[in-house]
């Protein structure tokens, strides 16, 4: 079998085992058994992280074994289209399952390395935050970036802002209507935030806010904090059928099972969602990526109260703090109590002999290589604080549209990335 065939065999096995974030225990157990069977010491901590090592390793390879489940996932039907691998009506899980598959191929060969497999990266880098393993390697290579041939040496920090408030209701006996917006492209709330992808929450709110006569019964939208919302649904009361316009494929139907009453400040709540900031706040011209961004990720306005979830990112901890402060101020203005959750630090870019060597071997494989930073959270931000003595870099194959049903991975880039990885290992060993 070729290297790519071996990697794909392992990836197909990974894809067949459910491993959505917070629900990846079965895959964790499988990976631990695999490591033991091929002769590695296997350690597991209380957060579900795995450390596998053999010999006297000088390099640690790191990735996470959970995935963002969108669409039909965790039921994943793989489809190969020429050089691309994708999934039918679901996210693929190449982020970060392809990294795990490459690690398994190296373990099968008996490479004297450390393999650090972290839990629940996609829901706030939970596993990385809880790490307490003693790593032996002086170098660490994260395999969770999505642009083949490039070396990532910095990443954004992030924090989630959650606003909660009670919402007074008033009686309203007008007919109830359910208005839906479904099937928008979606995407990663970090790397895709500057691509002009529409946010279903904002688009639906803007369409409804045009009609000041509407009473809002409920509004629910978004799938998870680190994805740009694909779906949103509102139930409204109005004497006439709402007309949200034709900018998107809205659907309107009678809602006979609607909750009683409407929000006392329906206009104000719709105006908040329609005008709430979303997207790129500022850019880093040197790195040519967003400096600050925020994703209006999830909304749940219902009988139980009103809740808004924001995902914020910034390339420096100071900029993240200022963006979080401004977002809190906005939500306070509308009566929300605010909490901050799942914070993680930025990873400050650093060029050193390790990053230069990684770039050298990638250039041999791809004909180009550039050192970059990414506007998304990498576990290197946390790992560099926990293990300041270890030099780190991040690479990976080309993955398009992660965290969406359009996710796909370039198989040629998987093969070449693995080739470069073998050269890096040979040089360091």
C-alpha cells in the first residue's frame, strides 16, 4: 500500500466511529488500544487526552480527535471526487481526523516520537487547557492547519461571550407565523469570517425588523459557537402574512402550535439582532488576516428567556480584551447579564531554527512555503504557555470549508504533507 492508501484506510476507520465534540469516547478508546497494540506507552488523563510515546523522542506530533458535527454527522458517508475527499450532506472531520490518520500511519512504522491526541478542541480547546503530561520532546508539530505547504507560527486567541436575560411577555392574539431561513453556506467562524458568508441570524432578523407591526414570539438560530450560522427560525404574530423579501429563500407558514403572547420589547430585540456586530472588526495588514472578529453564533429567545452566544477572536490578548469589553457593554445596554467562557490565549509568532527547518522541507515537497499566522484558535496558544521550553510550529493538508457540509480535503496535499513530515522526523531524529 502507498502512504496515502494507508492514511486513507485509517481515516475511513476514524470516520466510521462517532466522535463529535464531547461525544468522542468510543474513538478515544479505539486510539488507545491501537497505540498499545503497535508498541507504544499510552497515557490518558482525566480530560480524555492521550499521550503515546516510544523510545527517546525528540519530536511530538499533536492533533485533536474530536470533530465539528454538521448535517448528518456523525453518520459520515465518504465520497472521493478526483483529488478531493468529502462527505455526503455532513461535515467530513478531516479537521482533525486526517492528522490522527497520519499519526497512526507513523505509529504503525514504529516511529520514536511522542503523539499527543487532545480532547474537545472544537468546543473551547478543553483538552489542551487540562493537559498535565510531562512531554520529553524539545520540538512540537501541530497538524491542525488547513493550507498545505505553509508553516503557521501564530494564531488568534478567543473567548465566548454569553448574554442571558429574562424577557417579559404580553398577550397577543393575532395569527402566528413561522418564518425560516435555512441552508446558508456556513463556515468556520475564524478562517472564514472575512469571506462574506451570510449569517442566518442576522439576515432573518434584518428581514423581520422591516415590519414594525410584528410581535416576536420566539427566535432561534445558529448551530454552534465556532460556526457561522446556517439556519434561523422565528415565530411572529401579525394580522397579515409576513413578507421577508426575496434576498434569501425564506419560508413562511402558519404556526398553529405557537407559544402564547409576544415579547414586550419585540421591536428592540429584533433591532438588536439586526444591527448586532458580526464579522471582521479590524485587520492586521502585516499578516493580511483579520486582527479582531466576532461571530454572532447562537440565539435562543423563547419562553425560558433570552440568550445570545458570541464567539470572539483576536491576534493579541489585549485586542481580545478590548473587543470583549465592547461586546459586553452592548449586551448590558439591552439588559443582558454577561459571562465569559472558554477563553484561550493568542500564540505570538516566532521564527526559529525549528520553524525554518519545517519550512525548508515543505518547500521541497510543494515548491513553496511561507510562515504565517492564522485567525483561528490553535492549541499551540495554550501549549506554548504550558511548555515554554518547546519550540512549536503547525502544518497540515489543504482543507476547504471546515465546520460545514462543504468540508473537503485535498488528497494530493495529504500525501505531500506526509512526505514532508517524514523528512522533518528524519532530520530531527
